């Protein structure tokens, strides 16, 4: 009877070890998936914000662009190119888009998984 109990202890110990190994692997996979989910959530938030900004720009262009001529740059009917210094307008506007602000304001700031570990 003692031999049977010893064999049963050995079998249960092996089963316990296999369960612990399986739990470790599952926990590691969970952590990896959780990190990937965090990255995807951050990217989704960023892309949603960019989409909203782009939709606002499209709405602005559609609502204001139809009634203005080509020479009306700022949307208020003023021609900003009448600065009076040759080439000044081109230099001044080289880093600015037509809706105001930097050309780089809508550039992506991509989230990555390097910072997540």
C-alpha cells in the first residue's frame, strides 16, 4: 500500500510540475499580449485624434474654401503675401501650412512596444 501511495505522490508531483510550467507559459503570453494591447490602444488614441484633426481641416476647407479666391490665404479675405519684401512671404510660409500652425503639427508620434517593457 505504501508503494502505491509513493507512486501516486510521484505522479501527482509530476502533474503539479506540468501545471506550474503551463501556468508560467500562459502568464508570459498574457503579459506579452497585454503589452501589445497597450501599444495598440495608444496607437488607436493617436490615430483617432489625428483623424478628428483632419476631419476638422476638411470641414474648414469645405465651409470656408468655396467663397474665397486663390489670393486669399488666411481665410479672412486678406492676402498675406503683400508683405512688401520680395521673398519674405515664401520664407515666412515655408514651414507653415495654409490653416495656420506648423506643417509638422499633424505628424505622427508613434507608440511602440519598446517603452512598454
